[in-house]
C-alpha cells in the first residue's frame, strides 16, 4: 500500500485498538493501491496529520488486505473517509477532495 508520510496504517487486527479505542477522534481513509484518487490524497493526509495531529489521529486502511473492517462499515468506493469518535463512526465522506474542503467537513467533529 502506498502510505502517506506521517500517517499510520491500521489493519483488521488492530482497528479496534487503534481506531475504536482511541482517546481522540480518528480519520480513517479506506484506500487501495489501484485507486488513483487515493494516491492524490496522500499529500493531503500527510499535511492534515502534521497540522491537526494534536486533536485528530489520521490513519489509512488498505481495503484489499483488510476485508473484515471494510465490509463491517459497508465501504464500497475508494477513497472513503470515516471519522470515528468514542468508538462510533460519526461522519463518512466518499471521494478525493482538497485539504481545505476536507478540513471544513471535519470542523464539527473535531
């Protein structure tokens, strides 16, 4: 998987600990190597993780190697972004977007 710098990768195995058990809100990008818009989001996620790291955890999950989590949240399109807070998904967004728009969409969950 092509990982964004400064962004952790989560798997079916550690999703519960890293995402659902996190103290702070978590933005999960459901991504895949074969998805060009996912690759475009790399620099955006890197910047977001660097700027908002104090109040938002940013992680990526490869849908091809983690089918359990992908199916559990009914993710069908890549990239799908989900924000989890207190172990629950509170926001879901589909498709690549510029950082400014992503930040605007995250304002009410941060």
